[in-house]
């Protein structure tokens, strides 16, 4: 099947792109074209206008500051995966990008395209909600930042049709590089399929050099475990204030089982997803804790 007829636009600036979005009815943005092209070929999507933003270098940037990290909407998954700066300061994003589909998709797909599509099984949403991420949106007459927990809405987003994603932003605090471990795990049915459930976590300990360091703060986010990405503070609280142990891991897993709100689908019913959430929670916390307490490698 071929796409329905459409008009192609190639803006030279972000301001031109937002103007086109405001003026053109039934318009879609094309970023990495890893989802839109398939939807159009199958005529699931039939936009009258396609606005290609691949030439907008204003949106292709990575800014790691002392207080925050910004990743532009047009940064490719591969660039996030291979960023040495992110690997050192915010590895949870690099790890989640590494696990997206295959090399071809990662070479072309973008952060903004993934966030804009907002598939419940996507890799970035769990990271965004776990790490207090926010999405900056632009239109012809305003700029606004939306907390990730408010951006996603029942398998879609609260982005309006005239808005364009500029970047995703994450605070650096309260997770300094030295005392922090981050991890991302997911369960997939097949290599190229969407995750059935994915879990992102971060742990900060008091002193990695001591025996059995105490967890000062924990974060955990889930994707495809409800109709929106979830951060479950009750699960985080289960492991905070003491060293990680079998007891705290089991408590966290049980709270995850009770806290997620999954929907049944072809390859996994709701009960199976709850069991996955339980098990992945224990594994992701253990992995993050191991990384937080590991001795630094001296080269």
C-alpha cells in the first residue's frame, strides 16, 4: 500500500516550522520517520501536509550543565547511546537508547519523535517520569515546559497540534555521578517488538566506600504498565533509608505488583505484566545499587 497524497514542506528554521504547524490543517511533523512513514504507508495516518524537520539543526543539540541536562528533539537515538558525556553524567538515558529496536532505527529515530509518538512501550517515558523530566514545547506564540507526568495522557500526549517539541530536560540533582547508580530493564517478546514492560531506576547511596551503603534516595519509573508512564513513590520508599536487602527488594517488588495498572494485550495479559513489574523492579534496583556502590575504575 502507498501513502495517500500529501504536500511536503521543508522549513529552514524552527520559527518557520511552527508557523506551518499553525497555518496548515491536518499536518504532521516528520523527524526520524521511523513511525510516521509506516503509518502513512498503511494509511493509518493520512495527513494533508508533512513538515520535514530533519534540517533544523537548532533542535539537534546536547547541553549538559551543572544543574540540568537538555537533549534536543532532533538528537538521534544513536547519538544518545554513544554520548560519553551522558554515559558519565546521566547513563540511564544512554542505556535506554541503546535498547531501542535495532541499529537502523537508532541511526534515524530521534528523541523528539519517540516522545511525540508517545507509544506506551517506548523506552524514554519511564526515564522521563522517574527522573523528573520535562518537555519543552514551542508554538508561534508561546513556549511552555510540561512535567513528564503531565505530558503523557492515555496513550497520547497533552501537546497541542500547533506545538513542536524543542527538547527534553532533566535536573542533575539529586543524583551526583559518584554516589549514583542507574539502570534500565525491559522484557520484549521479540528483538524488534515493543517492550511488554520496562522499568527505569536510579539510586543514590550515602558512602560507596562503606560496607552496605545506605540508600538515601531512589527513583523508579514504569512504561507499558498503565495507560501512562508511572512513577511509584511507594516502591521507592520500600528501599530508602537502609542498605538494599532481600527483604527490601521483595517489599518493593510486591508494591510494584500492586501499583501498576496494566492492560492485557496480545502477548501478555495484565497479570503477567504485574509479575513482570514485580521481577523487573527487584532486578533494576539491584543493578542500580551495584553500580552506585561499585569502586570507580582508574585508568
